[in-house]
């Protein structure tokens, strides 16, 4: 109960002073909410993934800035989750973007797990360390009972991570999109 009050107090302060909330700290990383000031670093991260077929590009700067302002207000402010930024503790470098989004699956609003990792950090267990923490946040802090991962069937690293995190196949070739499969996780209740 005291931990929940501490989290709530941090949230109230972050919202009042328009500061990003630190979501979690892992052994190597800090996971926190995004700010408009982070956009130049976000563009750098996305640039390293420009040849990746699984990553949608950011908008032009002016549109991305407007989108980010609304995203912070609506996702973080209303839902208490969203895509967060992942910084290396030692250097402060932005190395990934990860978190929970809303998505319609089978006509139901569901929470989807998502992440992308800067090219130079891929293969260094960033996604495992961060997403493992986010699963616990979803269960313990947000009270979510299910999470979904939606991925292209050829994205083997994402499928392997999903299985390692305990996700199981939910549906494949959904809605005539034969390149997309859904994985599903029921979070244990405590």
C-alpha cells in the first residue's frame, strides 16, 4: 500500500510540473515517459532502423511534435501507459522505445506490447531486460490481465522474445493479413 502511494505521489508531481514520469529502472536502463524535448533523439533512433521493414517512420517534425503533445496528454495522462523511452543509465543514450499501446483485436480493445531497439544495441538483450520489467509493470502496477504482441511472421527475434516472455500463439493470418500473427499472454493474478 505504501508503494502504491509513493507511485501515485510521483505521478501527481510529474503531471503537475509537466515532467516525464520515470516508469522503472532496470539493471542497465531507465524507462521513462517521452517529452517533446526527446524528439531529436527519437529521430536518431528511428534513423538507425530506416531499413527495418517492421518499423513505421515518424512524421515530419512539426506533425510529430503535435502528435507527441497529444500522445503525452491522452496516453500517459488518461491511460497511465503508452510507449516509453529507454535510456542507458551510464551514458543517458536513448537506446529503445517500448511499452503498451491500445489496439483493436477481434473487435475488442486490447493492450499490445511493443518495442524497437536502436540498431547498435540490437543483440545486447535490451528488449529482454526492458520488456520483462514491463510485463511486471502491466501486472502489478496497471492491473492488466492480458497483453498481446502483434508481429509479422517473419520477425523471428520478436517471436522468440514473445515466447521467452511466456506468450503463446493466439491467432495467425488474422483478417486476411497473412503476414501478421498475434501472440497472447494471460498475466497470473496475485
